[in-house]
C-alpha cells in the first residue's frame, strides 16, 4: 500500500465470457431493461426503490420512502406496516403457489422431507401459537442453535410472524460463543436439536446448549425447545426443556400474523469483529424484505419452475437472506441439505442437484475448491443438465476455480452470478445478472440503486487498476440499522472514516470497464471458508490457556478454505514448547470457538513485535510469513 492508501493489483484476468443467445432471450431482465433500470435508479433513486417495494404486500403504505434526517441511522418506508412472513407465506396460500413445494430437505443419511407452501404455512402457525403459549411476544429475542432442518426454517418464520426477534447461532460455534450471544441478546427462549448428522457422526447439540446455559450470563433463558432429530439420548431439564413435537402437537394450524412497523427489528445476527466481541447486526422487516426479494428475482432470474439450491447454513447471513427469506418471498422452491458436502463421497452436492432437479446452485468458492481436489469425474458422472444458473458468495472467487465451476458443472452454458454483499448489507450489492458479460474473479458492477466506489485513505476515488477501500455512497433498503446495544460502535466502525458513506472493510479495485474486483479484508478479520472470524477472538481464546502469555494471529492462505489462522505464541515461564502443546492448543481453540476457527500452525516466540505503546504489529508477522515488505516500522519497539 502506498502513501495514498491504494494497492497495486497483482492479478490481471483477461478472459471474458458472454451470455449465450438463449440466456439473453429468456432473461427476465434483458440488457435493455437493465440499462433502463440503471438510468431510472440514477435519475430517481428513491423512486426506483419505491417501485421495488410495490412488488410486495403491505398492511399500510409508507409516508416516506427514506428518512435520512438522522444519518447514519437511516429508516426506510417509514409509516408503513407489514410483516415479512405475510409476504413469504401468507399471501401464497391464496395464490397458485399454495400447493407448490416450498422446501425440499435432505438429511445426510439420504432421508428427505418435502413441504408445500400450505404445509409450511400450517407448521409455522403451529409453532407461532406454541411460542405465544410460552409467553414469547413482540420484541422478545429467540435464539436458534440449530442445524439445517425444516424446523429451523419453521422457527425463524414463526418467531418473525409473532413479532419476536430471532437470532440464529451457527451450530458449529462453541458453548462459550453461544453463551455470549444469548447473554447479549437477553434471549427468553432457545430452540435447538438433540443432535444432527455431520460427516457420518452425530453432533450432540443439546449438550452444548446445556453447557452454555450453565453460566449466570444466560440466566435470561426460560425455555429450551428441543427438536428430535438424532438417534441419541438428550438430557432434559424440567420444566425448562420441552420437546418440539410435544409443544406443537395440540396447536391449531392457524395463527394471526403480527402487524409490524417497517422499522421493527426482524432479526439479530452476530458477526465477529476485529475487537473480538461479537457484533449483533440489526435487520428490520420492511427494508430487508424489499431488498432481498428484489435482488433474488433480478440476479437469479427466478422462474416459476425453478428449484433453488443454496448450500449456506441458516446460521449465516446467506442462509437467512437467500436460503430462507428471499426464495419464499419469490415463491420459489428451495433445497436444504443437513450434512457434510463430502459425505459419503465427493459427489454429494452434484447428486443433490441431480436428484432434485435443481436449476440454480448458489455456493461458495471454498466449497468449489474443496470439490476440485477430487477432479472433474464426479460432476461428469451426474446429470447436471437441469442447472441454468450458478452463483458464488462469501469471499473472492479465484479465476481458476471460477472457470472450473463454469466448465465442469455449468457445461460452459450457465452464467455464474458472483455476488458481493455482507451480513451488514443484507442483500446483493455488487453482482452480475444473467445477461452480463462476465470476467472470472470479478463481481462485475453495482446493481441498480446501489452506488459503490473505491477510495484512497483521503477519500478520493482511486484510478483503475489500483486498490483501495470499498464504500457504499448511499443508503439501501436492506441495510442494517444498528449494532445491538452498541450504537457508538455502529457509527465508529462503519460511518466515521468516510462521513456519509458505508465503509465495507474490504479492499477492492476497479478495472477500466468499471468492474469491481474484491481483494480481501482490510482489517484484522480472517475469512475462513467464507466465515468471518476476528483475530481478537482467536487471540483471546489462546490467552485463556494456562500456558500462553501472549498471542498474535494472522491469516495464511489455504487452497480449500481461502484463509486459515497461524498463531504466534509466547509461553508462560515453565511451559514447554513442542508438538504435544501445539496439538493441545489447537484442541483448546476448537473447544473455545468451535470448528469454524481453523488454526493451521502455531509458532512459539520469545517475544512479539510491538509498538512502543504495547500494540502488537501483526503486519510485521504477515511480512515475515509472506516475504513482502513490512512498510513503516518506525513505531516498532526496539
């Protein structure tokens, strides 16, 4: 990075892929329509998003599209009354979608469940009534510590239907991480499963919940609802713990949908930050449903016959936006898989596509790199001819993996929608459409209604080919509204560096055609297999071990996961270095943070590079690891 704050682009990709004539002819948004939408959004930005809102049903229309009187605390569709579940379920029951499949679920063992929109609607109503019977109401927080199950979708929708706030915690997080999120949200009720199947094993979720609730910080939890999924014994603590089946057995399949303000909170989703403590990202009913509905319809060109397979776990934002809410809002059929993508062998994803006739596959570069290891034979042995679109999310997509997916899975016919967006943005921000000219590794251009740029440290746009900070220059409907219990952190983290603009925390560049290329995170956050893990969280976990005096963590490249962690550790006096301690530390991190936090290596040091004020200079460690220049070291102690 030079003094202006720009970065040199090391990767130059010259290949270009044009959409086939068939794709151009059949697209919902033609090239002419896309140009018109771009012009419309530039000419009348708020009018464009008002048109998008008109695509959905509202109990009461808005008095103002955007209230920007108190930036950066923006409000969308103020005065409107709605509920996202009314649009995701209720309205379909009086339409031809009533008996259409809403969800195709497949367990790791091969068992399947299928729910029509009407069946899903009735199951959601039963659980909504059960939640109300447990005293859960408008504004109460409900934590879901669940694997990918139909009941996960049902619980999310039922919570939102009654006006409560759901917070889904990824089932790979540890008891400590779960406890922190329960305590911050002050959740009244937890929904979990006895266990689930992963890579041929049974994962005991209920035991992790019990451990999380053993601490005083989680005393707010009054009820634990347990879904029976695995063939295992679950310890049930009465009267706190109740079986899901017992709770819903006698509930009626009809339940009123709570009328919400557009700005009422829909969910909290915790994401790790560089400061170590999880950040509770707040999303609301109105703007979020407008954003995810509009973008899935345009980017994935949704047709009435589509089968939409998103490989994301519901515990992450992709699972929220594009594995649950957006497909249901669009009235399409979604596929959900419980288990490991390599179980029982490396063709599981392709077999799911073949077996259920998926037409759209939305996945991650990490998964594609993992499957590439096993060669092109696996996808070639499966009938993938139903696929018409592919998609990518979560991290930069290296061009060779992009081309492998395009050629061997998409048969050189399926455009790849490589999307850039975040937990905080809620919806696609920069993405191609099926009619877009594609460059492998580029997320192409901002969608209509989104104004993005790449700036140097002084806030000036960087020239083509140079990298800088990615920013969004105007508010957008599905944007997060705050950080739960931390409004100061919300302002400081995202809105202070460039006043009036959202700081994404990603480094990006634009080429001569205005295409965006994401180059990675600009802060101390690791992106491991698409999951953001703060270095401070990892370092805090290391410091919790009795042998560790100091620790610093940096990202290192990994062919499968994109990034993993390398730790530099200073031991307490009397602790002995060696492979046994390295193994023990890795196991300790897994217990503390869960299997998401992958530590590739531990290197023992007598001291760590620090500034004179005591701050660890991780960039010195990164420079040593990569052989690149360390930059200004004038603040380095000694």
